[in-house]
């Protein structure tokens, strides 16, 4: 039994030396990162951003669905209300040291305010620097969905007009009429 283990051990060492010798002359696969950009697949989920409408207002209505959908609790926000009745986040905070970039916050967002962009350069030496505030996340454009405006589709009541009376809205559906 010991002789068999010695022979097997010797053959394993010879095989390892042969593999090292064979790979010495092969082409290296090193990417020169800053000069050569890496290929990212089109569905890559990277850094979280907050987007704005076409008219420049932030899309987020502070519904808190993103924070509820987040499996690691890295999103926190507080709702506030403007004079015209529109909700907005008083603060919006993401802790990227905890984020797993799953994309559930983007899927849960009804206003398309949260979007994940193909950016992976988020490393830092201090964890405090990985906590991003609303000012760090908010971009000036609409992101991936430029034509979408939540308030055109949400049925928001405007002063002196009921839901369904606007030219851009359909009349509300009576659910009881749909029953057989």
C-alpha cells in the first residue's frame, strides 16, 4: 500500500511539472485595464443612479418600494412633500459596501427613478466613502428610459380635475362591470 502511494505521488509531481512547463510558453491573458476597457455584457448590473424627468425634476416619489425590495437593507430614504403635493425623498442613501447589485430595487421602482448603469469602479479604502447620498446618485438625464413620465400614467388628481378627466388619461375602469 505504501509503495502504491509513493508511485502515485511521484506521478502527480511529474504531471504538475509537465503542466507548468507546457504553460510557460503560452500567451498570457493579462488585460491592460485602464488603457483597454473590459467587455461588459449588455445586462450587466452595476452602480445605482437616480434619474430625472425630461423637465428636470427628480423621478423618485419616495414610495419606499426599493428599500423594501432590497434583500440586504442597504437603501434608506425619508419621504417629504412639496407644496404642490408631490412626494420626494428628503434624503436617499445607499450603502455600496453592503449592496449586492441584484437589481431588485430597479425592478421595484414604479417611476424608473432607480437604474443600474454599467459602472464597476466603486472601490475605496474606507467604508464611509461607500455610503452614497442623493446628491452623489442623482444624474442630470433620464437614463435608459427617456420618454417615461410616471405622472402621465399614475392617475394623479390635479386641482379641480378628477381622475380620468385629463386629456392624457383614460376613464377609470369600474371593476364590478368586469365580473361575469
